[in-house]
């Protein structure tokens, strides 16, 4: 059977994408990449817990704890896959009032099992009362990524300190760990895609997508000198700044 090439389809495929639509496609690609990257963490948790259940002679309490971890991780994967499905359907979650403290605590709960197993202490000093206007799932993934990175950087134990405070119109969140820190040779490229140093199997996408998310919310994110690694996030405490790319100007 002879193959027929339809000129209009060929021309349509090679035609340039309008600038506005191209931006939307690029944004969807980045959201999809971010979600797929974040699926690795709960999947690793499920695999690790299942391996322990099969290989170790555990007490009923240990079985319950590991089963709870698997249930929590599976729920997280279900949520991420739901987000990915929405993205493929062109459905982008709307911004809503979000508690910074609640999102940080959820990120800590997500990493609690791994932190406990590695003898890592997580300390919280959360003094933010006002809410931010954010896409909850995206912003939660920023905090989950930072806490997960810190846990994975300290396999022999350590400490993570998360502090949050308010200025006049912004919230400042600091995440610091007592791990080996960030190598000097990648310090200037830390937020570039595919740059990774502290994770054995890292893709180098977590910080890049986190920075994009923070900037999409009108904020900024950077690292500072510390004994280990220290990241600071600045977010506006007012509405109307979503998708305002660049730094949020804050008044102390």
C-alpha cells in the first residue's frame, strides 16, 4: 500500500509555535519534569521499607511503622501522579492561601522515617503566622526536596534546622544541615539543571526546579556559607505576585 504524505500536516508540524503557546508548553514540560523527579523519593521509600519487611525479623511495632511509611509514600505517589495527569490535560492548579508552617511540617513528616533510621535530628523554629498565596503542591515539593537532600547528605547522622520568620511583607525560610556542605567547584552552578554533588544517584534537577517554583511565586532562593549546607527562601506574604518572575523586594 502506497503511503500518502499530506502536505498540510507536514507543514503544520514544521511551522513555528506561537510565542505564547511555546511558553505554555515549556512551562508544562518543566512541571512534568519536576513531578517525575519527585516521584523518585517516595518510590525509594517504598522499596526500602518493603526490602526491610522481607529480609528482617521484625517486631509487630516495627512492621506497623514500616507499613505506615509505605502507605504514606504510596499516598504521596498517588498525589504526584494526579498532578502529572492534570498537567497532561492542561489543568494547572490554582494558587490558594497556604500555611508555610504546615507545608514545612508535612515535608518533615515525609522524611521522618529516613531521618530516624539515620539518626538525624530535625529541629523547627517556625514563627510565621501569615499565609502565602501559592500552588500548594508545587511549594510543598520545594520543602520536601530541601529536607530530602539534607537527609541523604548525612547517612551517618546529623542535624537539620528549619527556621521561618516574617518581615514586613515577606517570609524568610532557612534550611540548614550539619552535613559535608556544598563543594566549592559547583557553588556558582548549584541551581543549574543536572548539577549534583551530595546525592549518589541524583539527577541534579531538584534545586533547579525548586528555584523556578519559588520565582514563579514572586520569591527568591539562594545558598549561604555554613558548616554544612544552608538554603534561604524568601516568599511574599501578599497576593497578586504569582508568576512574577524574579526576586521579591522585601522590607525588613
